């Protein structure tokens, strides 16, 4: 209940632990593989030298899995899902959900798919509570808003855009420590 209240109040995260995300990222990807149909391809790419970020241990995999399961659900039984973990230097980047301008060193986790993409003007709306990109789809519309809330509480930023070759690219950054 405490986590639900913190989410609804958009409180800053507490109990943060410095973690090197490479191993956590791969553990979450292995869990995701079990959730994907055999007809869906999962591409995983990460840099083992990515620096540590401070993150709540309980929420680390929830954020990764939430985003990836959302992409899976948007694709149905076929398609490609790509998860990438890299280091990013942000200079004057605006957070898609809150508009804050961020600068500094971050860890970036991006999730792309080869689906229909994000409808025009819906990128930021997809990150808000109760919003869905496809109103005919099942679900509560909370998945991406939970990701946004957790990332915001950790001092990170979220992004949502159409990928250059088609599909959607959604992801987040967390500040390095």
C-alpha cells in the first residue's frame, strides 16, 4: 500500500541502492523471454561498462518488464522487440513526461518494436496515468504511467517517439552515480 500511495503522490524514491544495471538488465530480459510467444524475436544489446545508477531494488525489474510487456501486448503474437542498455550524456534534453531539462551522465534503457508506432501527438499522452495508445486494447493504461512515475522519482527521464524505421521507441534514463 505504501508503494501505491507513493506512486499516486509522485513522491521521490527512497531506499535507493547503487546498482550496475548490466546484470539486472539481462536478468529482466531472461524473465521477459519466458513471457514472449516463440514467434516474437527479442534482441538484447547492452554495454557491460555502463556505470551504476541508484535505483530501488524492488522497482528495478518492474520498470523493465512493464515497458517490455507493453510492447509485447501491442505487437500481438509476432514481431520484434529490441531492448538496449547504454550510457547517455544528456545536454539540454527535455523529459517527455514532466518537461524538465536534464543535463549530465545517464544510463539509458530503450525498448523498440516493429509495431504500428505511436499515433501522432500521443507520445506524451502514453506516459500519463490511465492513457492508452490504443483505446480498443485491453489493459488499464497504467503500465507506462507506472514506468514514468518510478523513473521520475529516481531523477530520470522518459521518452516516447516513433522509430525511424517504423514502430515505437520508448525508454527511460536514470542518472549515474
